[in-house]
């Protein structure tokens, strides 16, 4: 299982939200590049960057943070938040990302996603399924996507997508445990899916449990920043 530390960006700073609530924001570091270097120095290879300003505004805002981190580290970065068109996708790759993370656009405009998959290849995209009570939420978790998680995954896999990460919004940033039962259900339904878990992880035992049930990856944020899981411990799981 691949461990993927997360950096969420608001106003160029490294933050975490609780349950997707922009009003429940904690700033952990004013300098995301420093945080990314710590991950790289610890031997981790991946990084998940979310432009929360971009997700809320509907346009990419913190591309400079991606450029800075990509220049300063060898991390394989996926970046998303506010991606609206193929020009945005190109800018993200040009800025140094390995993959583009998409959520809202995949829900609202799957025909656009299909074009981008043809242009760049399905392995260049990480599709985010943000759920609340098994229903997809979009636009920075502020709007109802009008589709449930299972129908969404079926649609994505029909387009050739195989890299999906699922965030249970009720768990995200709460450090009350990941959504194990939901992930089990998804993996049982789509055994060929490359599923990455996201949200709720509070300790190393929960990371190991995600590995045990068959998750291909785990995105971890707040537990690292709060010192609940050390980078040294995570390095042993990769």
C-alpha cells in the first residue's frame, strides 16, 4: 500500500479542515515547501496537494505552491482543486505534477474527463469521490453531486479510470477512524479498482487495517500534523 501524505492549501499556507468545513481551519505551516521536504526526507515518495482556495472558487489559485514543491523535491505529486478545462490540466503537468486530481468536473462533465483521458492517458488522473452517507459531494464538498458512490465508480471505470480515492467527509480531519466498512464494500464490489482511502486516520493501526482490507493507498494528513503518526512509522509501510 502506498502512503500519500496530504498538503491542503489556503492562502498559500498548509492547513487542514474538519469535515470539509472551511470555518474549521487549522494552519499548520506557513511554508508548504518545508512540509513537503520533510516528507521527502523521510523517504516518502508521493504527495497529495489540494488547492482548497481553487476548489471553492472554481479556478486554480495555488499553482505556485505546486511549482515550488515540485522544484524543491522529487515527490510524485497529484494536484487538484478548481480544474475546469484542458488548459488547466496542461498547466498542472507543466508545473511538475505527476497526476491531476479531479472531483467536481468528473461528476458534472464526464464528457470532458473522457476527452482528457484520451489526450493524456487514464494513468495521469486520480479521481476523487468525496462522499457523505454514500452520496457524492462536489465543489469543495459544498454541493450535492446527485449520484451515489457506487454509480459514480461504475461510470468512471466505464471511462477507463482505475485510480480513485474516496473521502468520507464525515470522517475527514476528525481523526475518529477511516470509513472501513465503506471501503470494504467498494473493494468487494470493484475488486479490480485501485482504491485509495482518505480521511479519518488517527493511528498506525488504522493504516495497517486499510492495507489489510485491500486499499491500494492511503492519504493521510491531520494525523501526521498532530503527531499521532510519525513519518518514520509510515515509511515502513510503503
